[in-house]
């Protein structure tokens, strides 16, 4: 008698629990992201421990982030994206500088080294591409002005992670790896050149586009090759694979070949993205959380308030109303998944202690979990404000 594959058992358990919790939260009108994170928390090593291979879930979940950026690229207009360079680049720089400044004030009283201040500032300055795009997609706001401005900032943050990693490594005494730096510079130049080529090209035609339209099997394979192929090339140059996937999506958008790709990969995106958020839930140690509930609560509220305010100022500076700016600020208020990488590097180069690392990991995971509720609150605020203004006939100058 053949024995059951333990991986199959784990997968069935994960899907069943996620489906069950998701159905309950759907009745409560809560986003599916929360259901996935709770599933990971329950089944992970700090919960009932039913899922042992957390690395497998995490690696599969990373495919979800790649697919999410790929779909976002297909829905973006390249000309509109380029037109938003000011808020994307200057806004990101402003976000990082203010975040480091806020942490500097805190670190001054706690006697932190400048390296630790820089690390924590970088960590809280990054927002979550996965959470933001998921929520924007659920609310059909990816093509709105606020949605596209938020996405443009997220993309620049994905690029900013490279110099952040270098600075954190230098502060920890590891120095700069010039081989990796050279690869990143070459990759960046090639990526910029490819984007410029797409802008200047009047029309892009895929040589195989027409042939694949009637063959669903070849469509799936072709879509995977385009998405993960360009993501792989980006990764080989030590750049973000998610950034490469976004460029692949832009390429298909310019080629007007998005309908059959959407149809082919939509199911994969849902599955892998669910696994990504489940892997986030597996990082939450409830025992550590309960032992440090007061400092974690204070830090979490501080992060949400500070990030919301900073990003609201960025949106306001770009011409949005105060109500819409606050909503845009709330969208980018959480700490992003790339911050996990920075925290791990910071621990490796002794910029933070084991306790500091655990606090940082818990803070990131909790911010991702609570973020949809925070965004929902500001969304209701904007909707009710607009409804009140229309009812009263008030005219407000933006």
C-alpha cells in the first residue's frame, strides 16, 4: 500500500483552513488577506505546528508576489507611469529621509548607534507591494490616480532596497560587494534601456501572439515564460524579481496582449499569493507577541500614524485633496515584505540583537495583518466626507 505524501496532506490542510476562515471573513466583509495570514498563524510553527516545511510555503508564496507585479504591469499605462516620476522618486526619497529622522530622534534617547537607526528607518520606510496591490485590485482602484501614484512609489521603493542593503552591510562592517554592485548597475541600465525602447516603439507585436490565442495549454506556458523569464533575468542581475515581472507586464501592456495572459495566469496568482500571506502568518510568534504586547502595540500605532502622515504629505504635495491624501497615506502605511530582508541582514551584521530582530519581525507581520483594517477606516472616512460635502453642497478648493 502506497504511503500518503506528507506535502499533499499539508497542502490540503492549508487550502481547507484558508477556505473555511475566508468564508467566515467574507460574511463579515473582511478582505481575504486576513484569512490567509490567520491560516498561517494557526498552522505554522508558532501555532499548532501542522505545517513543518515553512520554507517551501514561503518560496511558493514569492511566486505570488511576482505574479502580482506582473498583473499590475499589464494594467499600467507606461506613459502615465513615466509622467508620475516626480511623486515616485522624490516622494520615496522624502519618505526614507523622514522615516530615518523620526527613528533618529527615538534612537537618540535610547542610545542607538547610527547603523541601527539607519536600519530601523529603512525598515519602516518600505511599504508592502503585495498588500497594497491586493487591496487596490479588490477595490478596483489600480487605475485611479491614487492607485497609480501608490504603485509608482512602491516600484521606486523596490529599487531603493538595493542601496539600502549596501548601506546596512557597510554599517555592519561587511563592506560592499563590487561584483554584485557591477551586476546591479548593468541590470539597471538594461532595464532603463528596455523601458525607453518600449516608450519609443509605436507598436509592439509578439511573434507568437496570434498562434497562441487558440491554444490554452500553450498560452499558460507562454505567459509563464514571459513573466518568470524576465523576472529571472532581473534576479540574475541582483535586482528585484518582482521589478522584472512588472517590466514584463508593461511589455505585454504595450503589445496589447493582456487578455489571454490574464485568463491563463489568474488562478495561479490567486493560489501563490494566498501562500505568500500564509507564510507571513507563520512568522507571528503568539507567545512572543503576548509577552511584549504593550511595546509592540505602541510601536505599531507609531508606525501607522507616522507612515500615514508622511505619505499623506507626499500625496498632498502632488496636488491631491487632504481627504484623498490621507487615504493614499493609509494605503502605504504598513511595513513591506522587503523589510524582512533588511532585518535579517541587520541581524547578520550585528546591527540589532536577537530580541530586536524578533520585535522587528513581529512588527512587520502585524502591520501587514492589520493594514487592511487601517485602510478600510480611512476609506470609510473619505466616502463619508464626500457624501457629507455633496449633501451640504459645500465647495472645497483642492
